[in-house]
């Protein structure tokens, strides 16, 4: 698992600022108490003035395969309540609900690859795309291991959850967790949320839900831990989450080295064969028949 | 949802479509052409000059088209300059650990050296036709003299090879299926760029009725090496995909084997060995194969995405 973090220009902060830096904040989402009401989705859209899916709301698109019509996170939908419908038999099955959002990774792949410096880490340890800097190159979309980022069709820039930076910076709770009627989405300092999440997982296991575990809560885990982590009761893939998310830079050194060796080899081969040809021409030109 | 899928299958496609495919193809031809021009300038013979001219012109045209394609592909094209200048501080924007940032600076360096190579090549011929422009060109004639000519040729070789190879590394530095599941994509694109650029230069020379036997023989041999290595690199690339190779168990996989490997590489290799087939057919097949290779790699990955709770392939 790649836990190495490359330097980030926009992360440079002074020692004084570091001393007064607020504690990292994020979300703990307990999927076992999500009721799929989508209040978080609506609150997010309302607060952040996001357009409806598809053609901007002129026509409401239905998925036709589920009660879930949002279907995916995108530049226009920063919260998405997934409906995982597990019905192997007509009268036997369960629904898993999960309110998905940007994970605000401690080692953020999107921030790593962004070529314009539009993606920054805030004082709350969250990851924000500056819409006035982003030019829509879409490198971050392919780099995100969770498929979180998309192009917003109003701003024509890459966008995703800001963890309501405009609210948290003035001491308010993000719109989604504020609207959640069951406290499935909980907001707060990461250290407190981890303690609360671990206690909840233990409680569920004691009550017989032995599959309960935390996804992304381990600071020594993938991407240095996620500042938005989850309590799940099935395999990560069932929730559409990668089992082993990685930093995109894992391929940079090896790929560059292999290409550089091949490039050097071809340049040297070209130079040597051309030089050989020139020497041959000179030798032919200096033979007696040519001299005469 | 299947639980045995590679983690890269749970990401979103960045919508790299035909504009990027064309950029990878044309940028590769440009990069390879500038490598050829640089090698011939440094180690060639006087009879190579017409080929140097063709390769240099091709490189500078590819540089221009590449820049237009890249800007057109941005969702906010007017902000293209944010790639090179930080919009808040107006300081240079460069992140060596971002392949896309590297690529922008590589394209800039490539354009500079393609420009100097073209200026050098223009000294040979009566072009541009206007006397005023020709006298302007004379002002920068120093580029054709040592040590500037050597610097220009070496810069062309380095920036050309970098442009030809970085695109594969750019795709590898994502979390997308196929692209990031292997480190071999850089070599695959590099070798393809070299073979397609040589095919393009040979086609241009045929069209312009430039025929210098020794240069053409060298180009054909060098092209043969690039194509064999490209074939080996593609095989290594597919093997290195491991479980992620299932992303190519479809029409794109068939296109890779039949279109790229057989029609785009093996058939031209056989045709080149039988010299009576001329230049046009094998070179055209190599170019078509190079374009198809990029389409297979990009579109083969782009179609994989999660909708609801299903991975769509």
C-alpha cells in the first residue's frame, strides 16, 4: 500500500499557522442507520446551488433500474445515497443504504495530479477544488480511486464536495450532516469520530452483526486514511468502493524509468547506425576508384 | 456487485475521447519526427537534408495541431494558461510529480525545438516566397550555426522522445482500468510514436518525390526495429495487466490483436521485407495501427464505469 506523500505546492503553511491549525474534521457515515431518504442529497444541492442531473433539470431522468435515480457522484451531485438492493429470492433479501461523498483522503490522489494547483488542502485537512483556477483538464477525475469528481455543467470545471468549507470556516456544520434525520452522517473532529465509529462497530458485532467493520478509518491504511469514512456490513465492492485504493503516482517512477531507458536505447541505436553509415560512405569515397 | 473486480474498476472515466486520441497520435508523430530530424542533423550525410526538412516541417505542424487539440479538449479552454502560470500568483506552474504538468512543459520545449529545426531547414530552400519574410529569417540564421545547431538538434531529440513517451506515463498516473494497471504503456506509446513518425516521413517523402536510397534504407531498418519492439512492448503490456486484462475481453481486445498487432505491425513488417510492395501500403497500415492503438487503450478504459451499484463494461 502506497503511503508515501509527494510534496504539494499549495500545502505549504508557516509554523505559526500550523500551531493554530484547527483539528482535522470530516464525516463518519454509519450505513446501518441510513434510511435512504436522500435529505443529504437535497440539502447539498440546495446549499451549494447545484443543478439537477442530466440536462440541467429540464427533463427528470429516471434510472429505470432502481428507486435510486441519482446513480453516481458527479460534478452536479456531490452527495449520492446508494441503494444496494440484495434480493436473491422474491421474499428474502435486504436493502443496504449508503450516503456516498468525497473521502477527503489524507493522501489525496486528485490533489497529487492536478496540473494547475486548483486542488488544495484546507486548514481542516479537507480537499477543495478552487473553481476559479480549475480549467477542466479532467486529470483529477481519472486519478480519484472512488469516482467522486466530475465536470459541473454550469461552471465547466471539475467539482466535488467541499465539506461545506463556507459553512465549516464559520463554525457551522455541513449541510448534509445537518439535514440527516438519523445521524447516519456525523460531522466532527476525526479523532472523536474514530472513537465513536469503533464503539459503534463493537456494539453491532456484540449484537450479532458480525460483518460490521470500518472502511477508511485506519490512518495507517490506504491513502493515509480517509477523512470521510464508513461503517459497512458487506464487502467494499458491494457498496461500489475499491478494496485497495492507491495513489496514481505509484506508476510514475517505474513508467518514466522504463520509457526513458527505451528512449535512450532507441536514440543511441539511431545515432550508432547513422554514424556507421557515414563512416561507410567516407570509406567508399576514399577507395581508389572514387579518388580517380 | 462483483467482489473480484480490480480496484481500478470503481473509478469514473475522465472522458478522454477522440480529441485526446488524435492528440496522442499526432503528438507521437511529431515527437518521433523531431527525433529523426535531430539524429539526421547530428549524424547524417548531406544527402539526408530533404528528409531533415520533411521531418522538421512535420514536427512543427504537429506541435501546432497538438496545442490546438489540447486547448480544445479543456472544459474551460480560455483557462489553458493556468497550466503554465499560477493564476493567483502569476508564478510558473510546474509539478514534476504530475505527468500532465510535465507534459505541458515538454510540449512547450518540443514546440521551441521544432521551431528552431524548421528555421534551420528553411535555410536550404527559397521559402517563404516573400523577400521581406526571407530577410526576417536571415536574422535568426545563427540557429543553423554551431553551437546553436547542435543544441537545437539535441534538444529536439530529447523533447521529441519525451513527447512521444510521456503520454503513456500520463495515463498510467491515474487510477483507471488498463491505464494504471501497467507501467508498460509509456514504452508502448513511445515505440508506436517512432514507427508512425517514420511511416509518416516515408509517406511524405514519397508524395514529395524525395528519394535518397541510403536514407530510405536507414529509415526502413530503424522502423523495423521500432515495430518489433512495439510488438514486444504490447505483449508485455497485456501480460502485466493481470486480472485487469478482463477489461479487454471484448471488441477492443479483438481490435488490439487483429487491428493493431496483426494489420498495424505484422503485415507491414512482412510487406517491408518484400520490397516490391513499395512504401505507401505498409506505411499507411502502420499509421492506421498507431491511431487504432490509442483508440483501443483510451476507449477500452473509458467505457468502464460504475452506474448505481453495477460496474458497466
